[in-house]
């Protein structure tokens, strides 16, 4: 999928707002406004559950058993294709059906709960991007388009509950949680936490920290171990550029006309994306 750099959206929005970026640069106050506008635009697209943002992954309901983890009585884990609950204070080795202190669970004993944020998974699910009517499947719906979605019995602030008994693992269709955008310049004098987003004006890219990063490290564009570029599908560029520009303009400069143009672009974009995937759009109405 072709993507676009967020710095390009920022600068083009500034030009649309009448700023000669190449000559006098950007006002310091514009960068955080642009970041908030892009965040709002992505959330709005996530709420529409546009196919361009969706992913399908095989997921389980409990974390993998790890030998050096301090398991507590009552905790559950996944090991060798089965679910277990710890019934003793101190387990003996890996979970097994006999003699380890772990109880092998039948699937009707497992609460089939897919959390939005599962620490053992690298990608977090955006609650706005969950369609309970087509969330989970026994088979990968990319290869089995006629697969019947599993029944969802609950959807709360933590995750999705499937009707029991559920399969041991399920294919879930979802929109990943997009990182909060920041155009704050990266500094080699700053320590960063996993998930932080910084900006390099030289590359016009935002980067997200994959792990905690101590100061004096390499620039994000030279350190793929700790940083990953944050970009958006190129199809979003026109909509997000107009949306950002509408937040940078004053009323006299055409703020509301530009926002109306962004809204029209949003509607056309959603329709194009759904039509391109051969699907019907389920309109959620205004989100922002």
C-alpha cells in the first residue's frame, strides 16, 4: 500500500493556509494543532471502519506460558494449543494435564475474551475499529470470504467477549490503534518511552519508539531497531490536508469553507475505499 509522510501533510496544509513554508517556515503553534487534527481525522476514519485501515490476525484469549514468569494461582495461560489454569501456589514445570499444578481447561470453561490491548501481541486493537457483527471467525475470511462471523455477546472498554464455546484461536478483523501523532522534534538529549512519537523535519517523517530509548542514541531514521516511521495510506492525503488546513485558518481566511471541503472529501473517500474493496459502506454519521 502506498503511504504518505505526515510531514508532507503538515507542510501542504500550511501552504493551503497561505503560509510560505519554504521561505519562512511554520509557526511553532501550528505543529500541535496539525497533530490533533490528524489524530481526529484518523479516529473518524477508524469509526467508519474503512477497509484500508483494517487488519486480520489470528489471536488467542490468554498469554503464552513463559517459564520465568511468576504465575499466581488462578491465572490462565495458553500452551501447546491448550488453555490451562493454575490451581496451586507453585507450579511444577510447563503446563500439562497431569502433575504440574495446572488444570487443562475445556473450551466451555474458557472465557473467550479478546482484549483490545493484549501485551503478548504487537498490535493493539482500536475500539472504534471493531464491528461486532463481523469481528471473529473460525477461518481466515481473506481466504474464506463466505465464512460466518462468530457471535459476540459483549463489547466493553477492555475488549470483546465471544459466545462460548469458542474455538481455541480466532481470526479477528479490526482497525489497529493509530499512535497519537506528535510533531515535536526528536532530540538526542531526551529519553523516550515505547510508543512516543517524534518528528524529523529533514525526512518529513514521524517516528514511533518501539521500545524505551535512552538519550545519545542514533537518529530515528538511522535506527530501525528502536524506531519505526508512522505514515498513513496515500488515499488519505487530500482529506487530512484539508482537515489540518481548516484548523490553521481563521474564519476570515475561509476556515469553515475549508472544513466543509474536508467533510465532502471524507464522504467521497469512504465511498471510494468501500467500493474498491467490493463492500457496502455502513455509515456511522458524524464523528468529529
